[in-house]
C-alpha cells in the first residue's frame, strides 16, 4: 500500500501538485487520468523518489523505490546497447539474476539487436518486460499502451490483470480511456494538481461520458472547418 | 536557411553557457586550443600533420551526417536545401583546417579537405542495426558495453602502437599506450546517464559509487591487459614503471567517475573540468580531488538513491 498525504510540488513559482492525497491499495489497479500537464508524471516521479516534495508518501515496503517498477512514458535507452543487455542492466541493478530470456521474451523482441533499431512500440515493450522481470511489488506504468500494437495491448492487459491476482499494486496513466476501463478497479481524476474525483468500475461509463462532453462541446466548431 | 544557421549559432552559445563559460571566452578558448593542437602536431609529427588534420576534420564532421539528423533536414527543408545546408555546415567546420593547411603551404591537402567536406556532406551514415559489435563487457552494462563499441577501433589502434613500441624498443611509448587505454575508459564516464539508470539501483550512494568504481577498475584493467602483458614480457626489468602506469591510469579513471557523479545529474562543468586538467598536469592534486569529488558525489546521488 502507498499512502500519499498533502503532497505538493512546485517548479519555481509554478505549482504542479497541490495538497494531493491518495491511497493505492495492494492488489488493486488504479488509473490516473488528467489533461496534458495535469501533473501525472510529476506525481509518479514523486512516488518514485525522483523529485523532492512537500507532504508525505508512506509505504510498508521500505525503501519504496527498491520495490517499485517504474515504466516511464518515454523510456530512455543508451545507444549501442542490445535489448538483452538492457534487461540485464535493470535486473543487475536490483540484484536479480538474469532470467531465461528465451522463455520470458513474451513480446518476441529481437533482444540481440541494438535497442536504437527498435520501433517506438518495441522499445516500450522492452522497457515493460525489463520492469516486469525485476520482480517488483508495485508498478507505475506511465502511458504503457502508447505505441503498442493490438497484440501487445492484449498481452499487456492480461499482464496487468495477472499482477492484480498476484497481489501487486499497479498504478496506470493513459489517455486512452478504454485501456483504463478494461484494466482498472478505480480511476482518479487529476485536475489542477489535485485529485478531484475517484470513480469506481460501476461509474466508469459516467466518467467517460462526462469527459467526452467537457472535451468536445463547442471546441470543434471553433475550428470553422 | 539563414534562420537555420542563426538557430545553430544560438544553440552552440547556449551549450557553452550551460558548460559554465561565456560564449566570447569560449570561442577564444576554442581558437587557442585549435592553435595549440596544430602547433603540437607540427612540432611532434610534422610529416604526418597534414593528413592528421584531414582525419581530424573528417571526424569532426562525422556526427553531422547521422541518419536521424539527415532525415530531419530532409523532411523539414527538402532535398535541395538540405544538401546546401549540409555543404555549408561541413565547409564551416573545414575552414580552420583548410586555412591551417594553406598557411603551411599544403595546397593539395587543403583542396582534398574542401573536396572531402563537400562529398561527405551528401553522405548519410545509416549504420547497420543488424550487426552488433561483439564486446567482452556485455555482462556489465552500460559504460563499457557501449563505450567499447564506440571506441573499439581506437583500442585496436592503441594495441597496434604497443606492438610498434616493442618493435622500435621504445618503452615510454609502450607505457603511454597503457595510459591511453585508461584515458579511453575514462571517456566512457564523461557524460551523465539518464537519472533512471541511477535510480534503478537498490544501493546506497556509497555502495553505488563503490560498485561503479570497482566495475570500472576491473573492466579497464582487462582492456589494458594486452599492452600490460606484452610490455611485462618484453620489459620485465622495468615492471615497476609498468605498475606506475597502471596505477596512474586507474587513479585518473576513479577521479573521472567521481567527477562525473559530483556534478550529477548535470554534466561535468567548467570548474570540475579545470580540476580534472589539474589532476592530469599535477598528479599529487588527486589527493585533494578524490575526497572532494567523493563527498560531493554522495550528496548529489542522495536524491536518487536511498541512504
């Protein structure tokens, strides 16, 4: 479980997170939605300990970061490094033995080629695979479905369900609502740096309808197409 | 096209400011360094200086021909303007080299440099993604894995020079090759890695630094082993000098690693660069530099690793 209380984060004068409080339960999948710049990535970076902040983030797992698998929205890769070497790096860093990659390579990635030759979706799959193979207890997946093909998305959805069954905590952000409604137990709406709404599975359709209305109404007309 | 070059100029100035140096001073420094390089070249190996200048110019131009960059210019400006931009870029870089050659009355080489600059501006280095350069360091990424693949030709050259040093019975040259291998290894630590690659480690800052330093010492020694072995066999009576060369290289490598993390997550700035130069010029200063960099590194790594 992760309990966040009164989390605030500013960059200079710009306040990004504002007294945000939220709890992520073990064995639950939580979605975080919000417009671009709402503070989703900053929230994730604070949980991961990559940003300093005001407030409190408490977890039973200590240190939290060593139990956390963080898939960033745009994973960074070194050039001249193969997929296999990347996975080895991430596993080594957590003192985890390199798994049998022939068996574990569920996305059929060309692990012996340089990562720089991979497509966007393949890179995302590689980063995800490495984070999964680290054997973490908590997962933060920032836009995990971005760039991933249909087969990959189906596999990813199944993986997320399996993680839940295993009692792991999964936090996901996505701009594709259907991917969240397919996977999450609850969705939190992040607006102006704070959680303004918590919606459970039964009310997802209402949230989707509300979001469509607020996003579209009157805006397309302004384009004067 | 004019706007493009104005933007490149602005970007270059910004890079110098980020490095902690005023652009005007930066241009003066770069000019001074170039003149120093040319003087040293003509003083040491006058016969080969023009060809070395051609090689240095080609190396300086090479990064501009990358596939990613060429694709960007092509899609943004179209084929004709892209080619013009690339020709002008290469000619700007070749200018100091060509002027130097002309001043030294090497007219043929100056013509070659101009011609090569134009031809190479129309070439794009695509690289072959299917061919992965084998490396003995793939188990301990990433510095040596990637670094070896970038510099394997330099390492091969250094090994060849060691063989030449033995053939011409020049121990000093041989010792220089050991140090050169360590300097190549130190260059793998010249840029800060993305913070994610520090964050992932389940280690305290102290343990992280120890891990990085030990890996580097082990890998660099392995890389320097061919010249060390050859010189040890051929000059066993001078083993102390060989050991001193290994120690000097190792100490500089450690200093470089600590210097990198002492500025982390920013790149190595002007003040740290000056300290590193000082360590190279006046080795005893390492006694101050290493503890200073170490304690700064611990503090700089604390936000990313649990203490």
